[in-house]
């Protein structure tokens, strides 16, 4: 949450899921956003919905 607040964004969490496939499905359907570890990027890069955010 700190990353969001540093960027001036206050997200409202309506649903929290733990399965990466579910998270990516929500993001691909444009009904959510997520921060995933870089190790998951190669698995889901073909969705075209992943964005690298260079925050460090």
C-alpha cells in the first residue's frame, strides 16, 4: 500500500485473491490491478496486460 500512497493513489480493496491465475484473469478483464513478483511475468506476458513499473 505504501507504493500506492507514494504515488498519490488510494485504492479501495473490494476483493482479495491469492491465486495468481485469478489475479491475472481479473486484470486481463480490466476489473482489477495487481502488483506481482517479477518471476510471474514470463508466465503471463502474452496477455498483453502486464506493465513493468520501475519504482526502485
